[in-house]
C-alpha cells in the first residue's frame, strides 16, 4: 500500500513595493528674454531668476517664494513578487510659483507699463503606465500659463490680442524590478530653462537651449501638449560643483558676452588664446583633429588649458545650436581653480580649448 502523498506547502511571499520620483523646475535665466518683452525686465517690471539650488530639499518653499516659475513632480511605485512586477501606480502634480517681485523702481519715477496675468496651472497629462518585462515607465506633463501678457494672433488675418503663454515639461520615470530607476526630460517648452532632480533631490539634467523667440511663436494651442503636440528637448549633463562656482565668478566679473549662430566657431584648434569661456546657453561641439568627441551644455567652463599654459587651443568649439557665451581674460580667475578644473577633465587628448 502506498503511503499518503506529503502535503503541498504553499508559501505566500508578499510583494515588495519600490517607490521613486523625478521633479522638474522651470526658471528664467539672466538676460534670456528677447524682443519687446526684454524692456519689461530692463525697466524692473519683471525679473530674471537666480538659479535654483543644486539639491532640491524644499520645493514648496521655492514655489511660495517665486524662486521657480513652474514645477512638475512625478511619483510612482511598482510592486514586485518573484522578480515580476505585479502592480504599479503613479501620483504627483504640477504647480505654478508665486509671482516674482519686480525690481525696485527708481525713486520719483513712474512705474513701468506692464501687462501681467495671474499664473494658472494647466491640467496634468498622465497617460497610462507602460509595463514591460521587469520594468514600468511612467510619464507626466505639467505646466501652466505664465504671468505675462504677450501679443497673440489666433487666426490668420485676426487682430493680435494679449494672452498668457504656456510653458511645460514632460517627464519620464522608469522603475525596474531590481529597484533601479531612471529619469528623463522627454519634452519641454523652449522657454524657460528646466532643471531635473532625481528621487534623492540631486540635480541630474538640464535643458540645453532657451529659445525665447521660438517659444513666442509656439506657446499657444495647438503647439502645446494640451493641443496635442509636445516639443522635443535636448537635455545635457550637469556641470560640476567647481564649474558652478567659476560660473558665478565669471558672471560677476563683467564678462564680454558673445552670441553664436548655429554652426559658428568659438575657437579653432591651434589658435592662440588667453580667454576663458562660460557657456551660458546652447550646445557646443568639441572637435579634436576634425572629429567631434563630445557636446557641452549650459554651465560648462572651457579654455583653461590654453590660459594655464599660455599656449594654443587644443580643440575647436563649434555651436550646435545658437549659443550665448561669457568671455573673460583668463587672469581674472584663480589659477589654482583652473588647474583643478583641467585636472578633472576626461576628454580624449587634452582639455577642450
């Protein structure tokens, strides 16, 4: 007689919940406004923004103080059992910041003429998550109508009217079953600048180009995500802490400002040079012996090797997009800081330029 079969033991393993987030903030960098709107900033009716912090610790305070114009915070989770994602979900929202304070008027002068609107948040756009083998991807678009009135012509032949333009960011967050997560800025309005922070509040990416003129033309439906269209964006790596410190010194030392059209050359390999450059806006290609080796984004400080060695440029720097560059004589910057910057470079060959 056969013995009884041993009982089957079923062990129920609870799902593990993994959470992550990504946040984008939008702000108006110094001197990036063009055309007639530029006058409002020069007269003090509107103001540029100081850069947000390198580490995002208190987003509500930044919004309440008007330090950022817009925020987009995407939070998401996955539940994993036996290496498989069995559930997922997302939350988060967009916010508009408080109006910035105009610069002080000159005593005795009339207040500058300026037509403003209250900033208004637009509905968040949140498509269903995309779930693959061991990963889930979440997307969120958030933005609003900025507190400024600009001429807008809705239909051909119609009279222009003042309207508040839209600005936005579209974020992507991918969470893997092994606990890893990746963040990306996959769409954004060409204006203003957008910074992206990871789950721990670290600055991980920035938008490479601020295009006020292009934004003016397309800041209205149907050229927005709420009209069915998003705008591609080129996100760039974050500059180093040393570059951020040097950037503050360069901007504060009365630099000479250069504007480069797309395809223009900032410096040529082999030319003599004694200036240091801060890429304030746009993208520069680094070319060595005629070969592009990398691209630089806003905040990059370049040219230190020629300054330190009193020699010639070791690379060509060419504008991939329209660029704004601050140039200062190399002797305005501490040589020890330049030497440290050169030491940390990892380009093929030598330092770019």
